[in-house]
């Protein structure tokens, strides 16, 4: 991939985002106000945490444990992001870890090998949104999410997916109406921003984890795939942009493994932990992280000696990835 190709791809992602911010600035006081943005932020956090902490770190990877009603609440909140019902979301994501960037991965930018910038664009499109329109490589829930298919609360949430989507649109409208003192127009603009615009932006935040975080960023660990840490995606996806760390330690509740790697989803898990609503929160130790660091050229032998093959968390991670 040439420098020019990388820049074109990045521009295609960043320019529409800058356009959106500009639209908000231009519309200020007209079609959007502080109440709309407040409701937008609240809804973004609720449905966002539903996906990152609920669908992903809890239901897919079991990186912590919690009470059954909190599992169900996370699944409902995640449904409001309109990324699919929880059981199929989990199945596709487990298959992604199982085949990371190899044939069989439902959304890798690297499995549609075409040369030049056209290949880069096709890979980006497929991993970002294109895979959603294809049945190829999608996961079987019976094979990849049997545990959830046997969980009555999750099956109940899954069946009522459409209800939660409508609820995610109704809540911002109701909040806009109530907090404006009964203004129907405020209900409408809150519905647009806290409902539709929020879903649009959250879609792209999550999809960027699948596309950008397998293309651009740093990859300090030996993972055997093309996953990357990307701080910009981490910012909009509530910590999920530390995706390479996540591929290195899939069952870790913490994705931002360094102090500077901001990870709001892990902060939220820590908050639940501190009030007794989360336990068995998994994260790698410093030694385990050091053992998985990429070997600098020339140091292969030394590193092989230092790596403990019986590393319990790494071994558990490898088991955890294939949850059939
Ligand atoms: Zn990935
Ligand atoms: Zn994952």
C-alpha cells in the first residue's frame, strides 16, 4: 500500500466526519441546540456501552461477570445501536477472531486481494460496510453462539430486537419533549439527533474498528493478524480502537492497556466492579504483556527463551476465542 493510497483512504473517512462537525456548527441555534446535543451524548453513551461493554466484552468474550439483569440490560442497550440482534452480532465477531484476516473472517480488509489502490478501497469497503450486505462468511449462531442460544434472558432480548430499536428512537423524542416543557418541535429535533444521527455516527464508529483498526495504527504484539491500535477510533468507539491489544488479549476487559490509552468502556467496567456489580474482571499482567511483545529483528532466540508457553492467560485467551 503506497503513501498516496493510505492518504486517499484516510481522507475518505475523515472528510465526511469534518463535514458533519461543520454542519453542527452551521446549524447551531437553528436545527440543533444544546438540549439536542445533550440527549445525543446520553443516547450515544447508553447504546455505545451496550455494544462495547455488553455485546463485545461481556457477551462475546466473557471478560467479566455480572448479574443476569445487567447482562440483559446491556443486550437491550446494545440493540438500540441497530447493529443487529445480540446473538448474531456475537457469532460474527467470534468468527472474526477465529479467522482474523484469513479466508473465513466475515469482515477483513485483507481477504479481497486485488492490487493497488483499488484493492485497498475494496478491502476498506468490504470490512467497513460491504460485509453487512453479503452472506458469505457470516457465522452460524448454532456453531459460534450456542451459549447465548441457551440463555433465556438473551434469547428474549434477541427476539424483541425491533422493540429495542424503536425504544432507542422513542426515548430521545420523549426526553426532548419533556425537557423542553412540551415542545413538539423539540421532540422532533431530539429524535433526529439522539435517534437517527446518533445511530449513523455509532455505526461508523463500530465499523471503523473492523476496517481502520485492521489497516492503520500500531501493532506492538505478536498476534498473527493485521489488527492495529488506532487512537482516533478509540476516541469515538469508547475504547474499542485499541483493537490490536484486544486481538493480543481477547478476554481482557481492558483494551487500553497503557495509562495513555483512554478506554471509557473499561472505566465503566471498573465502576461496576467498585459497586459490586461486576466481578472476575480479566486483564493481562505486565509479564504476560511483555511475553507477547513483537520480537525486534535479531532478538529471536532471546525472546523465545523468555516466553513462557504455559502462560495461563494467553492459553485461556486462545481457548476463549473459539467459543463453540
Ligand atoms: Zn479485529
Ligand atoms: Zn473481540
